[in-house]
């Protein structure tokens, strides 16, 4: 039998921590790597509106990484977030939030950690992560899930085209998409902030030019 010993938080009090890396400091002080920190949904907007980054979203969870065309650009800092989860703030309005593991935040630079810190929700206890995110990544429970509406629409397009072929008429949709991260159209996901600009961008880019005939 193997035994693993971990230092207590009291023993880690004397460990020096970087002053401008709050999430790195959390880990060095003994915080759980899988502790979820909650942020205002606005923290995601800087990635959604920047073509240098790609948000790969499946509804209740997703990932942030550098876009393929910028992957070899050494001047761009890698702000890789392996897993984020959609969350909600308790209250009458059901305000949306986003949760990220400390381990992902701790890998970021001082500047980027400061940006995330500025978007951190002040009352963490009021935020609740999606139960599916928790089941997937905390408990390893990969049971049945309701189909995300965005995936369902892509599957429906394939079925309609198949039906058209069966009855001998041209396919209704010129292109079909898969339901995996890299197969979906760019920007085909929930609108993070309900602004008029985001709505028109979604309609013009994701729906009109990629989904319809």
C-alpha cells in the first residue's frame, strides 16, 4: 500500500507567494486544485470578441484556447482554459456566471490573472455551477445528458438532407456540420452577453452564412 502525505495549510503559511498571481498563491497555500472560482459572465466577452481566441462550447461547459491561425504567433500569450462551466447566481433574476478551476487560473500570467481577478464574483457562495459540469469533471459521471439545442439543430439538418435525398429532391442545406468541438461553425453557441451587437453578429455569422441554405 502506498501512502501520500500533503502539507497542511498551516505548514504552508510560510511559503512565499507571488504578489500579483492570486490564483497561483491559492494553490501554494494549499487550496484544492479543483476548487471552482466564479466570475461575472463578462469575463468571457474578451475571448468571444477577439479572433485570436476560440471558445469551444457545448452548453454547460467549454474550453478557451488560441485560434489555429494564431497558434504559431509567439507574441500572443497562451490563455488556455482547459475547462470552464456555466453557472448561475442565486436570486430572482437567475444571473449567469462562469466557473473555472483554480488549477487553470494558476497557470496564467500575472497580467491575465489580474484581469480574471477583476471579474471575480464578490459573493462566491451565491454561485452554483451546472450540475452536469460537476458530474463530468468532479465525479467522473458520464451518464446520459439532455441533447444541447445547438447540437440537436445540427443533427436535424442532417436528417432533413437525408430525407430530401430519399424523396429525390436536392438537399436543403449546402453543408452539414458535426457536433464535436472542431466540427461546429465558429461562433455557434450561446450569446454570452445579451447585447444587440452580439445578437446581430450571431445571426449574420453563425446562422445566415453557415446554417441556412
